[in-house]
């Protein structure tokens, strides 16, 4: 994968912040109201994307 430019890094960082907030909100709500199957699937997809972003950012840092 080619090195990321500053805009790509900023976009990934913004996406990571938004996904983490959504995960936090989902966990907070789930304490009181069980997630539906669709919400569980969305939660899992967000978690997969968060993991992928961490890998991308980690590989980028390793290339420094």
C-alpha cells in the first residue's frame, strides 16, 4: 500500500473518531435496551472497520 497523504490520514482519523463514538453510544444504550439483530450486525461491521483502520495506520507509521 502506498504511503498515505495528509488528507487521507485526516480522513481516516475522522472516520475512526466517528466509528468509536458510534460504538461507545451503542454500548451505552445496550445496557438498557438490547440491540436488534441489525444493530448487532452494524456494530460488528463498525468493529471490523475500526480494526482495519488501526492496521492501515499502523502500517503507515511503520513506513516512517
